[in-house]
């Protein structure tokens, strides 16, 4: 990685503004139900504290659309951080107003202040230079450690870097190291597994991966578009009728590149979208009218597992079925269990795939689980991420 990291900047006695990704899920009572993103930010925060920085944290939470909404306050995050860091994290009740200025004015080394949700100001998502400049005025150094939002050019993810010396935090460094190495210098065979609903969401990624992988495994609802393109009926399964030509083009490209493209051979279909619906396994070429495909079938699971046996690098993005319903989570779970046992570098590309791995308790068996769904997708696609491009080069 050719970007400066926090190690390359003298932070002692300096106010350091750190953009984190504290966009964590909560229940109705406002209790955080998954602290992974908070925990992922701790190495950078602890490093800054230990090296005498005055730490000012900022993040978004949810989509308040530029309005102050209590349910999107970072108050629960401040409490959780205080617990995790074992020190008082003060929460400003605004972003660049009286409270923020007051709390950050006379900080001592090692103190931590969290600003309120940056998206309470609509100028954040507009990447307003005026807002970015005011935010930057609170600090002397900027560190971006929010990989999950680094594909967005917002004021706190990119704009502030115009006004302050900048560097990447350890989380971004780790993300770029694992995913960058997998793409640029993979140990082979290199296998990618792509799931999720739509081919259209993954066109760029499929195209980019066909240039790099030895095998591409397709699952999830997007598989039905490939079946329909080959002239098979898909019943009520999700299918993008305007992407049939594209699916055929991608299959042809794989053939030309000598990439093994694996599509399901059987599928588990259900009568309706319900966790207890009647279901059965059928050949992918024989999906009955009125039924909907929700998971890969048992034969497909075995074929995919066999393909993963000898892989040395595996990148997985997107679940292989409707994993939220137990009876349709079998494909995703079986492949996850397989990944936990193979002798390979296993990289999970954030979002739903990460949630699925977490749900079955196999996170610690993977080499790397990305914290950014959309950001990992764009990175895998080879796109430049504004929140990383803006940081100073070494």
C-alpha cells in the first residue's frame, strides 16, 4: 500500500480526527446488536491513545438525510466505546457546533471525544468544502479508518483531507493488504464465489474477476438469470429479463479466458416467500411453474465443495441462498463450513456474506472478513475509492 498510515505521522500532542465506521445495527430499544465495526476500529484508536494523540472520532449512523433524529444518535456508540476502551468517551451533541468546539478545545493527550452523527448535516453527503473545512478545523491530522464508506466521496471521508495531513488507519491498511494481495498476486488456484440477488449489481465484479480467477462459482438469486438466458424456465424466481444477453456474454467471456464458470445444477424451490413454506429440490433445468428458487441444491453443494478443496485463494461475496430463512440457508452454511476447513487464504467480502458467516459462528476461521459491503465490491471491481485516494502517499 503506497498510502501513509498512522505509523508514518507524528501524532503526539496533536488533535487527530478519525473517520470510523460506527454504522452498527440496533434493536428497537437502541441496544447495539453487533459490535463488530466498533471492535474493528479499536487498534487505530488504541494506537493513537498510546502515542499521546488527542482523539476526535466521527462517523455516520443510518440514513437521517441531513436531519437530527434521536434514533440515529451516536450515544449508544459512545457508551460501547467507553466500555471497550475502558475510558470515558465524551459525546458532543453536535458536529461542528458549540458542543464539539467546547469538548475538543482543551483536550489532554489520550482523551477521546466522539462527534455526533455527521449525516445530521446534509452538507456531509454533498461533500461541501465549507463543512469539510469546519470539521477539519477541529483537528491537526486526519485519519480515515472507515473502509465501509471509503467508496463515498463525503465531507468526512474525503473532503477533510484537503485541509489536513492525512493517513490511513490500521483497518483500511488491513483491508487493502488482504484484498489487494488476493487480486494482484493470488496464490493459485484462485476461486471466487459470487452470490446475491442481481447480476446487474455484480457485472463490474464478474468482469474484473474473469480477468484474474481460475474458477468463478455463481449462486444466489442471480443464477436464475443465467438459466433463463439459456432458455430454461425459472418459475417465480428472481430474474432480470433485461440482462439475459449480458449473462450469455459473461459465460462466453469465461470460456474465452479459460475460466471455469460453475452454475448450480439443482436448486431448492419454495411455494412462497415464507420461512415455513413447502419446499423441494429440483434440477435447475426443471423449475416448476409457480415455484421460486431460494437456495442451491445438494448436488450443487457437493460440486462446489469439491472445487474448493484445492483452492489456495478464495474470495466470497454474496450469500448463495435466502440465508435469513433456515431451510434456505443450507447452501450458504455448507460452503462456509467448507471454507473453514480448506488450506487457503479465505476472504469474505463484507455485507450479507459476512453476516452469514457471523451467524453460524465461523468468523474466526476465515483469513479476513471485510467490513465494507459496497466498498469491497467496488474494490474487487478495480474502482478507485475516494476515501483512500484522498490520503497522502508515502
